């Protein structure tokens, strides 16, 4: 027996049924979309790590520069 009462045959039959319902083309699209989402998530995590590695003074300067800008004057 495999995964808590499911044998390999159960999994194979389940995969065949899913392939018949959705079709292999749609499953391929779902797989590529999922891969792109995971890749984007990883790149986002790496970007946060790079931001955290910067010196605290650099982050402080960025926050003061962003907060010191005044809004544009209103038109009469």
C-alpha cells in the first residue's frame, strides 16, 4: 500500500480521469502558469533579501527623501 490506502493504481487512474476531463493542452498551460508564478515568487523573495542587506543608513535616507517631497501646487 502507498500513501494512506492509495496504491499506485489509484493514482494512475486518477491522473487518467483528470487528463480526460481537462485535456492535456489545458494541463500543460496550467503547469507553465504555475511555474511562472513560482519563478516570480522566488525573484520577489530575492529582491527583499537584497533590500534587507543594504546598510540601514541607505534605507533611512530613502525614507527621508520620500517623505520630504512636497505636493505640487494646485491650479487656481
